[in-house]
C-alpha cells in the first residue's frame, strides 16, 4: 500500500482481497496494452472488455442466483478504481458495462433477468445503455428517437450518441419515444418514453465508425443509428412509459458512482506519479519535494484525494446498506444526493489534481512517453457522462430548496439494491422460579 492510500471503515477483508486481485490483473494484463492503445487512438481494444468480463467483474452487483458476484456497489467501485488506476480506458470499459446491468436489475422482467443476467455474469455479454441524442443531450425528455407498435413487435428509429462500449457491446438498452408527440421543453411528460433491449446484431442496427477522442484511447463511446429495427414486445424493459425511470435510475445509482470510481483511480495514479517525481527530481542538490511551495501543492493533492475517496466510499456503502440505516417515514433513507455529490467532487478534484500535477512537473509532464500526459487527458472524459457538474449542482440545489422534482431512486428501488436488515432475535424470556 502506498503512502497516499488508506483503509476506510467501509472496507471488509473481502473487499481488500478483491482489490488485490484486480490490481494484480491490471498490472499484469492491462498495463502491457497501454502503449498500443496510446499509439493507435483510432482503434478500439476489442479484447480488453472480454478479459475484464471473464473475471466476473461486470456481474459485481448481479445476485448470486444469476451467477453474479452479489458483492454490491462498494465492490464495484473498487474494481473500477483499481482498473482506472492503471488505465482510464480499462476503468471506462468496466463501468460502462456495469452501468448497462442497471436497467435489467431495476426494471427487467423475470424472463429478461433469467435470460441476460447469467450471460453478463459469465462474461459472455457486455450490455450498454443508449439514451443521449445529438440535439437533446442530457435533456432526456427532448429525445426524438421513436418506437411504434406493429402487431407483436416494436419498430425503432433514431440516433443515439456517446454510448459507452458502443463497438464491443452485445445488448443495448435503448430509450425512445413511444407516443406521437413532438418533444416540447415546456412539457414534462415522462410517460412519452419507454425502454427496450436491442441486440447489437439485429437488422437495422448500425454503428458509426469509431472516432478517436482526446483520451481513454481503446475505449469506444460512439453513435448508434436505428433504422426500422424490429424487436418483439417482450424486449420492452418495464412497462410503457418507464423509459425516463430506466434512464434516470441507471444514471444516479450506477452511472454517477461508476464515474466517481474512474475519477478516484486516475486521482490515485496522478498523486503517486507526482510524489515520485517530486521526491526523485533534484534541484540544486536537493529533492524538489523539499521546496515549501511544492509541499503545499502536494498537500492539496493528498487532501483532495482523501476527501474524494471518503465521499465515494461513504455513498456506495450507504447504497449497499439502505435497509441497515434508520428509516424515514417507514422507508429506507435515500442516498441519491450522496451519489451526486461524490461524482461532482470526484470529477472536480481529479481535474484540479491534474492541473496541480502539471504545475509540479512543468515541461516534464508534457512528454507523451510519460504517463502523466495520458492521465491528464483521461480526466477530461469524466465530466459529461451521467450528467455534467452543472447538472449535479442543479440536482443538489433542488434538494436544498425543498424538493428534488425527481423520485429518490435509491429509496424507490431499495428492495432491489440491498436485502432488508435481519430482524433482531427476540430476547429469551427469563426462566420462572419453580
């Protein structure tokens, strides 16, 4: 364990063993692939996702009855964090497919769960979620993709963008309009949207060529075009009108903590790299770290990392133990705000850390053969997914002002996230005297 790592009260021995297992995999299997991914930014690493999935890690939150780990959201966070610590692209691959699990766990029918969850847990299926569109962006109600009923089928048309694992995913969760109204920003009609499972090899499903990005080379987040794609009615996720719920619950309960975990892994890597640089680079016969100005910056790095880790772990620990905390009006207390806050702080903190690290390294941090340049570029991919920082602040403001305007998804879906706490055993009755 490095000097910048610390154990929290949220981790168990099982968590620590899992962390070591993922770390060993990341150093042995992921690290050797980084040079190729950086040298070929226009390529998608089509094998890395399979390697990660074969360990069963995409099934971290899938119940054991479906072959999953049943390990919960903190375990999922540790997996993504350790992969991201070595490669932001590897962390993004893992988090995108784990995000794709959410819709099936939360809203899937028993048949859908029995069909797909064992395949995902076994590493044979990488799911995605396809919500964002070119014109509406994060405003889900403004989407224009449609699904019309035709006998026993639905026929889908439209375009989705920025789909994580777009080019290696096997099963897309697509949200579309299932009414004939035109999107109107003045209207909040959630019943207009529904969600569907769409296999990647269905006729009419077309992937646009992969576009290289600033960072996370090897990871794909591309565009999906649907042209008269016919799916059976049984492929609808949940009921008609559940599309907004599928999208929002997946984003808050999986998307935000997943991106928080990627940020945490990158933050750890940036901090460790910068500490080594400051301790080994010498100026006028003494380590750079002896300078008070450098020590101040290192203190900032460590402070942000400590805070980010505590917020991230606390939020997902709450998510894993909703029934184990005092109830609110007879229901589990929600932790949506904690998940939102952790994503906001984690992304801001890692981007601040990237700037601080660059200021300590100076020109040395700009060389493409040096890992810092890659890590800094990767941090800029974390703000937009699962809602920009402005969106996170907007949601927090709604709570502060007395009403969220949205369901508390952690509370509403608590029965699917964590089992109820065991009932306390009754006190034995005192023996009566003879």
